[in-house]
C-alpha cells in the first residue's frame, strides 16, 4: 500500500514583492495548515 500524498508549498513564492510579506506568509501558512497542508518552506532573507 502506498502512503498518501503530501502537500508542500513555498511561502516566499506566495508573497513575492509583497508590501507586508511576513504578515502574508503567516496568514497564508495558518490558512493552508487549517485546510490540510503537510509542510511549508520559507526562505529567510534579512
């Protein structure tokens, strides 16, 4: 039996060039996890 598929997103792709990038990433992460997202990655640039 095969394992169920996993979902992964890149948060930095969602908020690219956004004015409130960190806030958008947090909100989007909460929304996607609440709807079944398995994991997310975020590129940290400072």
